[in-house]
C-alpha cells in the first residue's frame, strides 16, 4: 500500500498535464522582441575562442553589419539571432569541414521550400522567449544561488501560522503576536526573492520553449533533425520540473494561496534553479542544436527571398574576385566587379559616385562569405579573412580628440591587426583631418606599410596617391560609362568634380572661376606623375 501511495503522484502528473493542455488557450502568435544589441552579442562574447578573428567594433559600425544582421534574422528568435551574430562576427567555424557542413545544411533546406516552411513553423516556439539564456548557460562565472538552510523546515512556518490563529481564537489574544511573527516569516522571502523569481520565471519559460523544440524535433523525420534524436525524453523531464504544477498555473487563486502561505514559489525557485544548473551540459547541447538549426533556417529563408547571390569560392589571402557584387541593404544598387591578385586597389572617382558604397559592398560581401559561405554577386572568390575597416572616423568633442588624432589611432589599429594575422583592410578617405600636403605624405607612408602586410582597398580624392602607391595598389576608378552604367575599370580618375560642383550648388561662376585658377596653379606645382617611384623599394 505504501508503495502505491508514493507512486500515485507520478501516475497522476501526466493526466494533470493533459488536463491543463486541454484547458489552455491556443498558442498566440510569436512576437519578435526588440532585444538590445548587447543581448544579441552575449553568446559571441562568452564563446569566442579567438578574439583576433572577430570583427572589431569600428568595422562592425562602418560596414553596417548590425542592420545586415537584422535583415538575415527576420522572424528569428533570440536563440538564432545570437548564433547568426556570432558567425558574422567570428566567421563560420574553424575550418573547411565546418563551412562545408553549414553549406550542405542550407542547401538541404533550399531544396525543399515546403519543408523549410514547416520547419520554420516548428521552431516558432523559440520566438516566445522574451529573455536571452546564453548568459545562464555559458557564463562560467554564473553559479546556482545557495539554498537557504531554513527551507529544510519551511513547513513549520505555515504550521506556526495556523496554530497561532487557532490559539488566538480559542485561548488568548496574545497569540496574535505569534501570528504576526509567522506572517512576517512568510512575507519576508516573497519580498527578498521577488525580483530573482520574476527573472527566473522568464528564464525558465525560455528554457522550456527550447526544450519543447528539442522534443518536437526528436523523431520528426526531418533530414536535419538527427542532432535531436534521443533527447525528447530528457527534455520533457526537465521541462516538467521547471513548471511548478499544471493545475496551479491554471488556477490563480490557488496559486496565490500556495505562494503566500506555503512558499510554493520560493521553494520552486530554488528547486528549479538547482535542476537547471545540474542539467547545464544537456541544456547547452539543446541550445546549440536549436539555435544553429534556427540560424540555418533563417539564412535559407533569406536566400529564397534574395534575387542575386552565389556561393563564394575561397581565394588566396592576397587575392579576391567579385563579379557583379551588390549591397543587400541598398535598393537598386549598381552591380560592380573587381579582381585583385597580389596587389590591393586604389579607388578614385568623382564626388558622390559611390566609392564609399562600393567599399561597404565589398566589406559586407567579405564578411558574409566568411560567416555564411555566400555573398551577393553573380560569382565570387574571396579570402576567408577578417575585415578591418576605417571609414567613419570622427573627432570627439567630449574626449578632446581631433579628427586627425582619431584617424591616427585607427591607422595604428589597422597596422597592428595586419601584423597579427592576414586581414583585408578597407580604408575610405584616409587622413582628412590635416592639410593636403601632410595628408598625402602621412597617407602614402601608412598605406605603403599596411599594403606590404595585408590586402588593402583604399578610396581617396587625393589622386596623387595613385602613382605613389602603384607598386602596392592597382589603380581602379569608379565611374559612369558612355552607356550610363556605373562600373569599375582599371586606371586613375583624370579629373575630379569638386570645383565643378561649386556653381551647381549656388556659389556662382565667379567663385568657381577663382577655384579653377588656383587648381591650375597647384597642378603646375605637382607636375605629371611626380613621385611614381618615391616609395617603391623594389619589392612590389
């Protein structure tokens, strides 16, 4: 008989769970919660193995990669968004094998759009999570809170309350003092642990969404669900114990009574937290499988909606080829092509023609190819290297730092990055913060040193840098051809349009005429092709 009594709750629990499921309303549509960038980046910060391989903050801003991340992670939970961020920031794995595996997974999804849609729907439970759990699972500094010693005798508190009330009613009003003490002992834990329990309620809910997806995919028959095989039983077991009771969740009055007079929520908090930390390894495995699968689904859905993309080939560290590359965030962007081998590129072009946009196009495609294996072009062969960009240096009024000082600091960072490992450097209008002569002199020296160590693509209005750096950087110009189509072609721009724009922008022909006179004088001072071999040490 005693055996039956002890087993009775275990037999009833599945029935209670089914009853709660029948009385529960239909699952609401998932919401895409506006997580802070720091939440999205947390997994990458906790699990990055090679800090030097990660794109740094200035490059991340310069290439608009946060906006790009939002594009590829549409209708994706915080789980998938964190993995996509980590791949984009760190690169896709540590070698060719993992990159090939990722590509195979995405190709499998692309081959069957109907099954892809069903899998996306099956993962939608993850989007109900309104808090990230990577910190809980992967931060070694976070440990389970110690269980208070008094919880071992918690039942004495409600017993004291009931006894004191009975004594006050039947024996003496002085017993109300004991009632007040019992009420204080019941209320104090509610006040002390309220914020922790509220946060844990959200964390536990997010973990349950993850465990639910693991259980659903186990045995689903999907070609990519093999990673989930054999996990449904343990996932269900953990999920049930993260829930206080199916009946309590559906009965608010009963729940409030059990919380305030039986400390049910406090006891469940410490019990479920200890469970989660005891099962941390399994939960990390579930996170990894759910988040990576959702990330692959998001990429496949993105590619199905993208008109121009290709799988990128791997080129040598000092070479690249991009055929009709475009920027996915720029509607109607011109498709431009470039090919480099052993030398970098010096880009010239008229004001407003799109040199900066092309640098961002090249940088984003390099980052996407390294992270996801594809890029936005007709064909591409790109090095799987970190990108380091210098495009938006500004002076700092609060920091007391001028534009030129900020540019110098960023240039030192680029040189340090190139010295540490192979990288691709993208530089836009280097050293704008000083006079023309010093700008050209400093830029030539820095770029010559940088291009000796890394593949460099630089744009500048200082056309004299073209012949100065020809031994390191191949000249390319961005311009519109006779057919009106924007394209990249070998060579340096013959004449800029900065002076011609004066009259067009309301300065009048008199001002423009004076500017042209000064320009002719400066051109005479420089002479044609001056300095072509000034920095060439014969190693280009």
